[in-house]
């Protein structure tokens, strides 16, 4: 199921001195099954945009279409519960939302609210805990005695328990150490391969290049570009305007290319693939 | 030799039986730019809180510029040490940038006549003079951190600790704060700058890197020395900068680029 924005604007606190237009005329299609990054400065409208996907915010003008749900400006949307089950949102620092006595109960909270039967929930929890990279021994532990990265996995498991088709993630790697962050990204890649649409708000350009199919660049509440990460990172004038630097591997590859080494930039997604491309260009055998 | 910070057998646990800082012996040189690198839970932020007397050690001692930390000296030590925290929104107090920088000075009972000059001086040093009358909510993350830095510097500390000060910022904000750290070292050569992070790019420019793991020092040395131990760093959940990583992969495949910087690598690879 795809998500379509049609001429969406959103204004915070309209008709007050604090009025602020966060989104301006957004027209976008987010295709089903893709791994999509949303990038842009603090204040460019990234979080406001994604909160429209499960109707936490509704447009001031225009409409948002998620599968067969259509959310128009100014009408009270119906069937929100179903929509929010389809599009699961993981906020920044989701570990702050944990509250139950055990990991099991915490993951159960969502499906229980959706009135699923206990046996189904139980089976689901046992498979989800493994999916997020923890084992069953965690289920009876208190979420509060876990490490930061583990807590975040539990919070994500709680969203996955509602079996969303779309998973929206707002800076899910913030504050994690390099290993924790890359394991988190691998988890999202796994979920994407299982068919879920992943929408990732992030400041980490390395991950955008390495994992995403597509990047949407926001600037002052408008879409500045929607393209493959490789394309976004080769648009020098856009990068400059956004003061974004391309990931090191791509930046370095361009330097090599300029100095005369023939490299296929479209194959480069991380340092490892850059090294492969260099070896190939130099004629070094595997 | 007097160190900026020296700890002896420092121990601390948040809960019994689970030690966070484990017989730690740290020596940080005065006037150095030292990066403390470590995975989540390695004890690095706890170390900063211990140095500031925000937590009390279970055992061991902390000396800051030769003065032993104790209930009697804690305020004297806090006058010497400033800290910039992770989340810029959690440390803003004033309604404007000017008020925010003034907050610390007011607490130190700096006379009004002097205060304005000091505020202007430090706002200038972090490039925020034009924003002095702005509200914090109108600033970007990087700008907020710069104001926080000005507020800390205005107290004329000898030591400034950045505790994950770039981790919540967007790429531009990160770059702003990293540049600011380098700028500080040039502007205040006698200032000791300590940056606590797991961002290896911050660590590249340090005089010295101290790697924490499980509440102990795992390694200590120059960036070159530390980043040449890639597999060990990866094993303790850290990483190495791009240049080192590429060099080591190519090295294993027979292209030797030992000690080359980026420009030299381009030359060698395009030969």
C-alpha cells in the first residue's frame, strides 16, 4: 500500500502570533515495499511530514491517502484505529515509552488494545522478540534493566506486534554507539525484506546511502528532491544549499574518478563496496 | 606533574554488584584536547558526572588541577570545569540567548556593568552576537549548542567537557560544533578540552584518545595509534574513521597504503 500526499500544507498554531507553516504544498508518492529516507535540517518539516502518515496530524489543506484511507483537510478522519495499525510509528527515543513490568507485557500492550486473543498475541510475541534480535529470556525481564539499545528493540517490538505494513522511524539510531546503530539498521533492512515499507527520518547520510532505495530531501517544508540516494548525493548544488556532505565513501570515490580512476559510482554504498570497486578498477583479482 | 584531571582507583556503581566505573586511573594533560571514546554503557558519561561531583565515588580519588574533589572543594572544582551536555534543549534556561549566557554569571554574582561586556565577548567567540536577543526556540540545534558553549566559557573555566554534544544534531549542527571545538583550542591554548563521544570523526583531531570499555581504560594513545587497532575497536562496538577502514581493507587485498592520508591515497590509487 502506497502513501500519497496531494498538495498538503500544515500550519502549527494557525491564527496566533506563533503561527508557523511547517509544510508547503507537498506532493509525494511513497511506494509500497520501499526503504525510504527523509532527510533535511532540523525544522525542515521531516517529523511533521511523517506524522501525517498515520494521522497524528491532519493536513491544513490538501489530502493524504494511505491505501484506501483518505485524510482530507478539516474533516474528522474515521477508522483511525485501523490506519494506525497499518502504519506504525516509532518516535525518537522510543525507550522512553516503555512502562510495563515485563518486556512481555510491554510488547503485548498494543495488540491487547486492538482486542486480539491472548493465544495469537503470545505466539506473535515469541516470534517478534527474535525478529528484533533478542531472545525469549528477555520476555520476563523488566524493560528498565535493559541497555539503551535493548530497550529500543523492545519498543520497536511493541510496534511490530501490531503488524504494521508501514513502519515509520524518527531518528532510530540517535545516541547509539556504532555497533548498536548498525545492528538497528540491519533490523530495518530485514523488516523491509519481509515486505514492510520503511520510512526513516535520519541525519545519518552513511545509512541513507547504504540501506535506502530512495531519499526525499525536505527544505523549508517543501520537497527539494526525491531520488535514489546516489542521485541525491551527486547533486552538488543541492548538497551545498542543504549544507549536507555526501558520505565519505562517495566523496572519496568522486575524487578518485576526477584523478582518472574509472569507477562505477552507482555501485558504491559503503566503504566495503568502494574498496571492491577500487580493486576491480585496478584489476586486482578476488 | 599536575594533570587537568587525574583519578586513582575510581569506582562507582549505580546498583550493587554491577560496576560502572571500575578502578579507573585516568590522567588527562592540562591544555590537551582529549577524546574519551567508548560504547554505550562503557562508563564515559558517568566519569564526567563523577568529575563534576554530580555523583559521588564509591572509592578512589579524583584530582582536578591538583585539588582533590571532596564536599569542601566541589564548588571550587565546578568553577574550573564547564560541561556541555547532549541535548541542547535540556540546558536552556534563559528566555533569550543573552539571558541564557547571563545565567551562570548571575549565579557567580558578576556585577551588572561587567556582565554585558562578558556576554558580548563570548557570544562573539562562538559567532552568536547577532542572535543575542533571539529566543532559543528560533535557533537551530547547532546554534543552541554554541550558546551553551558561550555560557560555559563565560565562566572562564580551565576545563570544558563536551558530553556527546554533537549526537543529537543534524549534519550541519555537528559540523558547527566540531569546528567550534577546534576553534576553541586555537583561541584558548591553555584550555583543556575533553570530548566524550562514540563519533570517531570527532576523535580524529584529538591530541590523545582514551578508549573506555566496561568502566576501565582499554587503550590510550594518539589517533593514529588507536585507529590502527581496528579489529579491537570493532570488537568493543566502536568503529574507525573512513580513511583507516578503507586502508585496512585494501591492505588485506595487497594494496599497501600505510599511513597515507586521503590526498596521498588518491595519488597512489590513481598511479
